[in-house]
C-alpha cells in the first residue's frame, strides 16, 4: 500500500509538471493535442523492461536529443501541409497580379487615351508599393497575428480589383493599382512567417520549397492567363478573374485556417482570441463556454487557458504597424549581406522576365498571347527548382548536423546558437549559381545572334531552375537568421529586392539598346559573379554577428523588463506612500 501511494503521488507530480510545460487547446484541436500528448509520453518514457531495445533505439536516433520541453508546434503533419498550401495560394496571387497585367497595357492605353509612358507608370508604382506594403503587414502580422493581417490585406485587394474592373479613368487606374499592390504584396511576407511558425529549421526547407513554387508560378502563368483573357474577353476580365481567385482563397482561409503566430497562440496549444479565431473555432469556443458551468474540471481548464492567453498578451502591444522595424533589420550586418546579394539575384531574374516581351516581339514577331506562352519554360524550371531545392536544404542541414555532432530536435526545435546555419544553407548555392549564371550569359548571346526559338526557351528553363533555386536558398536563410520576427524579416527582404529590382527593370531596355543583347546580359552576369564573395563573408562572419545581435537583444529585453517591473512596483507602492504621507500630516497638525 505505501508503494502504491508513492506511485500515485509521483504520477500526479508528473501530470502537474506536464501541465505547466504547455497548455494544450483541447477545444480547438482535440485530435491533434491528444496525439501530441500520446507521442510525447511515448518518447519521454523509456521501456525499462527491455534494455536491449533501448540501446538499439538510442543508436538509431543518434541525432534526436532528449527534451522535456513543449513541442515546437502541436499542428499535425497534415494540418501543416494544409496551412502551407493555403498560404502558398496567397503567395501565388501576388506575383500573378503583377504579371497578368502585361497583356492589357496596350488595350488600356488605347481605351483611356493615354501614352504608353503613362501606362508604364502604373508598373513602376506597383513595384514601389510591392516593396513598401510588406513593411506594414509584416509588422502587423508579428504583432497581432497572421490571420488579421491576411484578412485586412485581402479585403483591400478585393476592393481594389473590383474598382479596377469598373474604372474608366487613368487617375483611378493609377490609384487602384497602388491599392492592389499594397493588398497582394503583403502575402509574400506573411506566408514565410507562417512557415517559420509551424516548422523547425531542420524541416523548414521543404515547406519553403512549396511556398517558393507557388510564388514563382505567378510570373510564368500570369502573362499566359492575361493574354488569353484580354484577347477573348477584354481587359476588364483580368480583374474579375483576380476577384474570383482571391475570394476562393479568403473564404476557406477565414473559415478553416488556424492562427499560427507564436506571440498569439504559442506553439498552437493556446486558444486564440477575437478575430484570430476561425469560424469553427469560435463555435467550439461558445460550446466550451456553455459547458464550463457543468463541472469544476472544465472551469479549471478554461481558467488555465485564460492565464496562458494573458501571458502571451503581456509580450505584445497592439499599436499602429511600424515600417521602421524593417529598416532596422536591413541595417543588421549579417542580414544586410544576405539581403543585398539576394536582391542582385532577384534583379537579374526579373531583368530576364521584363525583357521578354520587347525582345521576342522584335526577334520572332510574336503577338501578346505567343509572348505569354514563352514564359512557361521559365516558370516550369522555377517550380521544379522550388520542390527539389527544399528537400536538398533539409538534407544538407541533417548532413552538417551529423558531421559536427549537433542534435536535431524536429519536435521541439533547434537552438541555432551553436549551429552554422549560414554554411548549411549557402553550401548548396554554388553549383546552382554557377550553372545559372552561365546559362544567363549564353541567353544574351543566343538572342544577339537571333538563334532558333528552342535555344532561348531551353536556357530560360535552366536559368529559372538554377537562379530561382539560389534565390530560395537565401530567402530561407533570411527567415533562419531572424526567427523571432519572420514576417518582418521577409518584408525587409522584399523591400530591398523590389527597390533594387525596380531600378534594374526600369533601365533594362536602355541597357539593351545601348550595349546590345549579348553584352547587356554579360554585364549583369559579371556583377553577380563579382559580388558573390559576399556569401563567403556571411559564412565566415555570420555566426559571430548573429550571436552579437542575440546578446544585444537579450540585454535590451532585460532592460525593458526591469523598467516595467520598476513602474509596476511604484504603482503598487504609491497608495501606501500616499496613506503614510496623510498620516504624517495629521500627526504634525495634532
């Protein structure tokens, strides 16, 4: 009997310890949380009756550390895939909106009776807002959660597209294109933030590959869709088409996609509040509130959830989004190196895309629809690269971890303070970058010699595969370097690449006219080659700069907490001080 009593007390202690480690959302994700608890118990409780089995299991899982903390994400693999597919859909809409517009330029200029120069200004303004808007939505998402940011962005986007489909003046076209860009461009920053919320560094590459594939499909299929719609249904049909695909995203997103922001729901176990809840979570919440009165255990559970929500709420303050946080990230040494070279690759990437309409019309005498079809090889190469590259990133991460004896914890997440994440990502870029830039160089000279159409299309496919693979590697590294604010970090990436890319695409026609096709693409290739040692600088000095930033941020957080504690203590002490002063004054009077 004493042994049984001790056993019960030990079991109760373990249950209390587990409940303090993480509070699972049984009402929002009952199946997932139950599976998470069962899996956690199975992994943390060894089979003492079979020591041989334990030794074999230890040998097989040499990279799996023993951890007793909460899991990194309570979402199941299928939930993660569904979330990633939905945000990939959103990421596809943004570049599609930019590129589907190209075939409508001439019809718009004719109907609105304006010059091509004025119509081209709507392209420039779109790219400017494409760089600026994510700085606002990225900070909003890191502060208030992913769902509110997505919903606000797509409401703006839907309204802009409806207005564009109905407008009949150039001023309205110009303003609404800016609004359209502001609404759609935030999706790029948000989707990378969602991936960082639900995936550890060791599995992030695969999910980033899926998002990258959706992002790069836009430039390839957008002109094709735009050409077909413009030719057969008119330019207004383009914007009604965008309204339809945006609605098909927003409705299921609002109903089913859960909040993933770690400052709102933690690892997914803390129930969301307000508009961070999905429609079905709201229904379950109302049902749970009614059931709370039926038993003490449910009341205690609800109270524990409210405490968890309050703890997370202390760490965030709702305010107007601050775009300057993005600028602060750009000025960090380790981030600046990666962001700048990533922007150079992006500029080379878009210089090729932007020059296709004029070059192919001049050389091969294609119409808008035929030019749109010429984007397909490029887009196919980009999509394949995104899927393949994601798996390569995860595999290389595991390889380096094994070589240095670093323990990978896919369940609870890895501490990257002592892991060379820069090397794990950038190691893969060199073969892709070498082949991609070689194809880029050949592409210019093939066009210079007016070669058969097959040659530039083949080189487009190879360039899309290699250059986009390089671009995805550095975009993944950006999120790895700033995991505490992934959406803001991606917004910084978007800002730098769009500003530099806007400048590059704005002068590409002038460069081709002055330098010739071959020498223009040769010059761009040489710029990328000459600047490539910046990546070696990141590998060598990046870990040191990253650690310096971490220490600096920890000190700033400690100072902030100290000030808050001092203010709270003074507020608590102020009533006692006032009472003492009043008593002292009475004594003096008497």
